[in-house]
C-alpha cells in the first residue's frame, strides 16, 4: 500500500492524502492552506501528473467534512485542473460545503481582488459530481473498491472513511472528536482492523482538562470582561464550535439574567438552524429528544450582527467568522478592538501557522494585518480550547477501537507527531509513520484470508471457550461475555472460484490427499500410480463408491455426519413404531433424500429414478456420496454420512441443503 500526503504532512491545513489500496488510488480530502495567499494554498497536484490527466490516475475523491482546510481546493482541482471522476461526501457536507466555498470566494475575489480563482459556476459544476455517502452504508466505487463512512463528531456531517479493495484496507479519519459535546456525539468506529489507519494529530500531545471546568472558565472570563465594560470577540467557524458556544452563552445569560447584547456575524445563525433541522439525525441524543418541543438553536439572547455595531460604546459579545482571524468579519473587528486593553479576545480553536490568530496566540504585540496595516495588540488574549479535535487520549482510544496493523500520522505539527509516534509504537506494538508532504510511504500489508467456518468447528470452539469461562467462574474469577475466541482448524484455500474454508480436523481426511513422489509427473510411472492407488483404497474403505472415482482420486475429500432425531423423522415420514429401528429410520431418511434429489436435474442421483441402485448409498455427481452407517459402526443415534471432493463444492452445498430439509 502507498501513502503520499500532498498536504497536512507534518503540517496542519491543506489536507490532501493520496492512498493506493489494492491497486486503486483514492484522494482523501482536498483542502487549502489558510496561511498562504498564493499557489502554496493548494496541494501540489503536479505530484500526481503534470499532464493534467487526473481522472485516469485517481479512482475517487473522498471529502470528510466541510471545513475549507479539507475541501477548499476541490473546485480548483475539478474545474480548473480537470478531474472528472466521482467525489464522495456525506449529505450534510454536500449541503454546507458550497456555501462556505462561495463565502470564501467572495472574500478572496470581490474584496481582495485576486484573479484566477475559481468562480461560482465552478463551485456548482463541482458539486454536480458529488455522490452522497451515508453513515454505515457500503458504497462500491467499482467492482473492487468499497467505501463506508463512520460518525466522526467534530462538525455536522463529519465522517471517517473505511476503504477496502481486494485484501487491502485503510481508514482515513479526517478530523474527529472522541468527546461528545452539547450538540454532537462522540466519534466511533467498528473494529475493522485495517492494514493502515491514517489519523489526524492536531492535539497529539494535549490531554484536555474536564469539559465542565473549561466551560466554567470560559463563562467566568466573558462575564468579568463585560462587567468591566469591555467587548469580547470570539472568532469561530460558522458551523460547529459556534453552535456549541452559543448554546453555552444562551444558557448562562438566561440563568444570570444578563442584558449585555450578544451577536453572531454574517447572519449564519439562520443558515445553521436550517441545516441542523434538516440533518437532526447527525446531532446528539439530547438535541434529538428536545428538538420537537424546543429548537436549541433558536437563540433568544443572540442577535444578528451589523457592521455598524463595531464602534458602539459599551460592552458586548461577538461570535465572528472565521475562526483563525485570517479574513472576514473576525479580522475586521479585531483591528478595531485590539488596541483597547479593556477588551478580550477568546480563541476557542486551533490556528494554522501564518494566520493572524496564530501570531496573536504566540504573544506578538504588533501584528501585520496586511502589507499596509499594523495593529497594536493590547487586548486581553485568552486561549480556551473548545476545539472539536481529539486530544492524545482520544487518538489512542480510536486506535484501540479500529485495531490497525499500521498507523500513519497527518494533520499535526512535527514535534507533536514525534512524541505521539513513540507512544503508539510502545503501547500498541504496531509500526507508526509521519511522512512529510510529497514523501512516498510504502507499507507492506499482510495477506488476510477470509474463510467460511464450518458449523462443526464453530460449535467445538464455542463449547471449549464456554468450558474455559465456566472453570474460571468456579475459581471465582470474573468473566466477560464472549466477544472473540481462538479457533484452531484446517484452512483449505480456494483457487479463485471457491471461497476458502476453515474446517474441524475431524471433517478433513488427510489420508485422502495423494502423496506424489518427487520427480513423478503426469506420465503415470509406478511411483505416481502407487500413490494414487493408496489414496483410492483409503477412500473406498470409507464407503465411497468407485464409480467415476478416477476423476477425483487426486482431490481433497470432505467427510461429515448428520445426526438427526429418529422418532421425530419417523413421525413425519409416517413410519409405524415397530418400524423405527435405528437402521430402518436411517434408510428411510436416505430414501426421502433420494426422492428430493430427483426433483432437481443438478442433484439427480446416479442411476436416476426406477433403476437398480444400492439402497444404502446415494451417488451425486462424480464424488458426492450420502450413505447410512455400516453395521460395524458403533453409534447410538441415527445418522447419515456425507462425503465430497473439493472440485464439487458448489454441488455438495446444494445436496447438503436438500439433506437438511429432510432431516430437519
């Protein structure tokens, strides 16, 4: 398997990871970097090809959520660079993504005057290529490549994606949050055991304090600032942390009876309400239960922002987009409020290096807004993490859930990755990698074999595990429910047409496998012939007819027994009590099986209907034999014996189905 980060390799922003799984190439995310205003904002698509033929080289693009650092370059890639293949994203992401792209385009083109940027029509045309990806739904890109989405928390519609092709599989997490909040649930995934797990590491070295303590600290700081007459600026993205903090402020204002005005910029509260109503199933259980009686996103104390309010005297609280102070309303208001030491700036999320938000958090007292403008930073700067990213503890928990063989770290700073990498390798014992942008990572994947387990092997393994649990219980040891158990059997591999099978050793006749002397070939010399003769004799001794046996003498032979309820079958067949001796019931069962087999030309026994046949054996095809036990066999229960060669597995399955219908 090959993994190449085109963005987010030892960096945060511009997420774009190419993965080749089972010969198919997937692009996970296609974002832009918020710290650049030139061509560096986009991933280096020239790494894929310089000829522009992206569609033939990439089988699918998957977008995990609507944040611009994960989807911002998508219209550029599809409409300006020429990718025309399928794009997969969840329905909420498909609904919200074009709105954020259009807002960003307006700021970049209409306010900043940049040229060569993607247009509104480009965004529309790009969205026409999107295929919806619903939670837990398996979507087939083609005959070999499958995708499945899992809930990621983080923001509305965010998903982790499991991809499988052939014997290789990968999980790409995108951004996720393992802690539930006031409007979204926690991320989770099945134990899919992928060959590779690609996870974000934004907060890879952080272990957050309790959520309740953070909320209390946030509310106390906001309250103290407005009480001294200051203004509070809270930069946040329009959907996600904004709703989380608005619910928190709304509840606090109502409880404390405060009248200080609270605003939300850009009128996005109305849009947010619409999307949360439309995709209510993506929220947490508390929101779903209360949504019918009271919409928690219909805010009483939070009003739409007007740009004229920025110079009004007196205290106020403003939630302004975007969250990194790089463009838009949040940057405009920061310029006005930053020089006043009574005001407060609360940064609730992560800021990419190069943005104004990152510069302010680093402690700079004079910040360059653009090439013409500098701002003195006297405002009280507070960094209270309400980020919807998993912390170090959450990342380790997700790895534990998914149980991968290899881990790849992306979307994080190099220093944080180094620490987390060593911790993952020591705790889970699996290889861990942190490739840089443009660095090709080749991972050797093991060859898993999916096999059908026989009923007999499962029952034997289950009974053994239950006995082990019972023994532990007798000794006073606590026992958990059986969720996994060791199985030891004989694995018979297929040849491309047959599914491999895992059998109990008692079902597998090793003596029936011919031993060919070294150097012997198909010319029928004495050594080879002797080996085949020994195999044939052994097969005959087990009651298999010699008819047509030469065709399968070199085959692997299966044997099993079907024990049944004699009295119950006798009643169903209408036998008298005096006729229900064990052998009679078995022969009656054999006769009933023969009658049913005659109804289907595929399973019609040798000899057909009405011809002279051995009443104790049914022969189907070239190797399938159904018989009653010999008189020398010691057994107190009625039964029939079944054997078949590996080449006739499909026909044997049909025959066994008929036998099961008769015996019940």
